[in-house]
C-alpha cells in the first residue's frame, strides 16, 4: 500500500468515531473506499488515484422508515495529481473535510424532506 493510501485510510479511520457505522474499508495501490451505514443512510466515500488526477466521490442512498430507498446523492471532486504523494494525500484529506461537511448537510436535509413526504 502506498503513502497516499496509508495516510488517507488512517485519516478516515480516525475521522469516523462511530466505528459501528463503518461496514467496510478497503484500500489498494490506487484507491481507498469506506462504506458507512446508519439507519436511513448508506454512504460510500471513494478516493481514486488516476493517471493525471485524483477523484473524491461521496455517495449516499437515502431511505426512510416508511418506504424503500428513494433518493441518491452524489458529490464528485477532482484535483490534479502531483509527484509528491504525501502532498496529494494532504490535499485529498482537506478536500474531503470541506466536501463532507456540505455533503452531510445536504444528506440530512434530503432525509428530512423524504421522511416528511413519505410518512404522511
């Protein structure tokens, strides 16, 4: 496992303090993937190192107690790949922190709307 994967994986394992929510975490030479599950939200966080860039993908599938999963939310961010993988890992972590906060707010707002619409 490379420097990028070690740093990003270690960060994600620390970041998600609710260890019971983590259903899997995988990493290889060119990716790190973590899956989380809460009662109404299934989330995938994927970092993929490409030839010229790194992609960060945040995906959520939303459901409710009333109906089956109805909505999917996707965020995708790409940034240039650099020679120094330590620096790339730091950039990836910072991009994640900024994006995940917005992503989480969008997911929560959508979940509230879904529950209001489906449970009435």
